[in-house]
């Protein structure tokens, strides 16, 4: 029976993963056993931790309490510098990892993560609860059914006010591409298949005299191999939260609304004016699936490679978008 080890006790680890683990355990009492062990490489940023979690001062102490053969490690540190965390876990003998999105901050970090995965034969699952959600299942079924004809376009909006975290110098998310877009990019790749970027844009976050380059908003446009066009927009200075995906077909439109936060697990789907509301705790469902796979699927099973390839493709697209924006900024600077 496996046992969770949380690495990183910020918003993701202490808030989302611990809550989703409790929900998943309630649905499947034999999913894991024993107390959750946790360690935070940045203890000054620690979020409140609920009772029943054993917080340790170091990975070495965590290993004494929870050896690698019993552990599923949740890597909940920011994407910048994540390779060093993965390397430390590999050196300590851990091999089963659930890594927060995005898998890596850029192409260089992705190559390093891939090398660690291959050398240590890691079973590595990247958090992708939007593609694993019940709402995504219904959207895929709608596409496959042909009920509304051929899929033509996907339009995603991911907006939320994120001022306090973005203004911190050590936020760990280099740009707005690294915050919300990994959710939707994995979703649109699962809905419409492989793609190439056609446009990308970043804006700065400005509050008074404070400026954080690239952390205001992000836009990414894609053309998929099958001709579908995708537009993803994320505004981290928006006054309200919104997580919406709209699918335009030949003969109609479907609009899905993901839960805007962890305060409520209800989602909505409107197909041709027919609106449905249902519960869909996507992160708990994703973790249940991941723990089941660790229990049943060997490290040499091709599904691990396929999953890694999907998330590597998302990193590649985001890296291309960042480089495009950097080149545009350099050209504007040269013209001044």
C-alpha cells in the first residue's frame, strides 16, 4: 500500500493536493494508507497545513519516515528550478512521482527532466486534471459523436486576479504562460490533437510603481494538424475568475465552465442552449487514477511514455510562445 509524500507546501501542495487526497481516499478507502508526510524546500512560503500531516525539515528526514518503495511523491514546487528537486528525489531513491504542471519551465529544463526519467526509470504522472475531468470526457464524446458536425475551433478563457503572488520576487512562475495555460493546453491537445503555435503575446503586471514583466496576461493561438484553430487567453489581472472552454462546430456550439476555484466542485456544460450542472472534482479523480496506475502499471508500460510525450509537447509549445514573445520584445527595444 502506497503513502503520499508532499514536496512543497504552498498553495498547490498544502491546499489543492491534500484536499484532493482526502476526497480520493473517501471514495476509495484502500487507495493509500498511513499519514501524509511532507517537506517544503521553501519553508518561509508554507501555507497552513491541516492536522494529520507529518511535516519534516528535510528530504533526508522524510526518507527515514517514508522510504521510496512505499511512497508516491507529489512534486508541488514551482516550475522554475524544478529539475533540481527532481534530481534530489532521484538521488534519494524515489521513482513514483506526481509532478505539478507544467512539467518544466522551458526546453532546457524539459530535456533535463527527460534525462532523469530515462536514467532512473521513473513512473512520472503530470497533474492534468482538466483533461481527466468528467467535463472533458463529455466534450470528447460530443466531438466523437459528430452530433454537431466537425469541430472547427476551440476558444478558452482562464482569468483570475493574481496580484499578491505575482508581485513576489520568488513566485517561481516566470510568465503568465506558466500559471493557467498548462491546464487548458493539455485539454485542447486532448480534444483536437497535435498543433503548432501561430501567435503568442504577453503583457506585464503593473500595480502602482511595481512591474512584473510577462505576468499580466497571455495569449496563445494554435493551428492543429486537423485544421482546428485554438485561441487561449489568460488574464491574471482580471477582476473576476473564469475558466471557460467553447467548442465551435459546423452546426452548433458547446460551452463548458470548469469550477473557478476549489471552493466548489460543480461544473457546467451548455450544448445548443441545453444547460447541465454536475459535480466534477477533477483533481481528486486524477489522483485516484494516478495511484491506481502506480499500483497496477509497470514502469516499462508504453502508457508512461505516451503520457510524458503529451506533457513534453505542451512544454514545447509554451517554450515556443515564450521565445516568440522575447523576440518581439527585443525587436521593439531595438526600434526605440
